[in-house]
């Protein structure tokens, strides 16, 4: 992207002039969000899975519900997930405070290198992309916590405490969901978990400033997440949309977590569960925050469809690769293609 000034966040650019969308963010007409065609979400189009009893009493019915949601949508909300509303609210609150710090405080950790584990950055990958994304983000690695926490922001003063508590709780939930997903595919409960090697957990704190003309640009254009599974916490401002039956559906920001299948589960499940296209649009009146947790394999993990899901009827759809190989491809394409999965498919002819 033709960027204006180094180390400048979009929020700082917007603060100088709220009334313009700088040219590097204006998408060509054919690539704009067409907001008038978006469908409002209701209970029937984004499934909600009740996780009450996931720890025992209701395990098998939760497995069944998750299996259905993964099969039909790959994108669902969860309630009764065991993460307190207070913790979720605190997480949003310290994140917002971080983005409100004076520039001199907050921009110390700026980096536009995807190789840097913990960084404050803007757009997606300013080194490779043609158009800017209307977002700033703080990207944090969360596991093992002690390897990374010293690089996390120390201001606001409660940031590290709240974010580490949240990341531990969300990790537990991600692992439970992986257990359910494994069993719902007829695999051992630990199967997905074992496929992720040493595991990794990243968090993005996405900050989408107000935008004077949301029809021209995206917070994040349509993409599939490259990781195994994403658990997203968001504030009460709409913006997230998911592609369903060829139409974009707005996901209401109700106080549930949103879960989506990422590319690695699509591969491990040999395509039974699909990674789904989603995007974030921006808002004229209100800034928005979202905090996805990306649960991933470690870079050296070898990813391939699970053997028991490949047979004469279900041929192997994806080749074997390391997650590191996949991840590099994801960051370098600059979100100019919607998905990397097609680069790893085995031709069926
Ligand atoms: C992401 C993402 C959606 C949102 O960060 O990968 O899809 O609502 N975010 O911010
Ligand atoms: Ni995403």
C-alpha cells in the first residue's frame, strides 16, 4: 500500500481529518461492500450453541450441536461458555483504553513486520497490500504466556493482568471446543488437539475507527482465517458479516462469543467442516473493537487430513504441509485473495 507516514496508525490519521477517506483506502467500485445487499441476522441464520454442561452432564448433546453447527455453517455463536461477562467487559475496556493512550505512549510497539510476535500495527500487511484496511490492531502471542507477556503493553496498568486472565480462559474454551469437534467427526476427543503440535494462541485487538464513508472501504475484506479455530469477542457495535448461501449476513453483536472454523480444521477434517468467508465493515458514527483469539498449530506442525476421514468415497482433498508454510502464504498475499486453501488442494481430476 502507498502509505503516508511511517509508524502512523489509521486512528491518528482519522483524528487529523474525520471527513475524508484517504485514497489508499478507497476500493475500486467492483470490490466495495455493497452494504444495501447485506441481510440482517436473526436467530435462524447464525446458530447459537448452548454450552451449558459441556464439562460433563451435557457433553454428548453439546458435541452433537457443535457438529451440526460446524457442518451447516462453520460459523456460530456460543453462550454459557464459562467466561464471565465481567472478564469480557474488562478485556474490551483495557483494550479501548490502550487505543486511547497518547500517541507517544501507545506507538512504541509499532511494527509492520508480520514476523514480530507482539506488535501494534495497522491495516493488514502494509508491505504487500494494494489497499489499506480501515483498522489498527495490537497482535499478541499468548501461549506460553511467560514467553510473551513481557512484550505486551504495560499501559494501561491492568492490561497484562486482564489480558492474561482472558487469554487463559479462552484457551480452556478453545480446547473444549476442539474436543467436541473431534468427537463430532467420530475421532478421539484429543485428535484435533494432538494435530496442533505444541499449539499456539494469538490474539488480535482490532480497533476500527469511525469512517466518514463506510461504502468505500473495509475494516477487513472477505477472508478465511488461516488458523484452526477462532473465538471472537466484540463490543456492541455491528460490523462482522459472514457469507451464507452467497449473501452477506450481518452478525448482531449480542453478548455471546462468535466461533468460526479456520482453514486448518477444514484440512484436518478433509473438508467436512468448512472455513467460512467473513469480513468486517466500518461504521460512520461509532468506532468498533473486536478481539479474536486465533487458536493455531505450532509452526512446525505437519497438517494433513485425518487418515480416518479419507477413504475410497472421500478422497484426500488437501496435501500435507507445515503450518509455517501455510502461515507465510497467508500474510504475504495481503488479503488480496480470499483464501489460501486453494493453494493446498489436491486436484481431483
Ligand atoms: C479477523 C476478523 C472480524 C471482526 O480479525 O480475522 O475476521 O469482526 N475479525 O473484527
Ligand atoms: Ni477473520
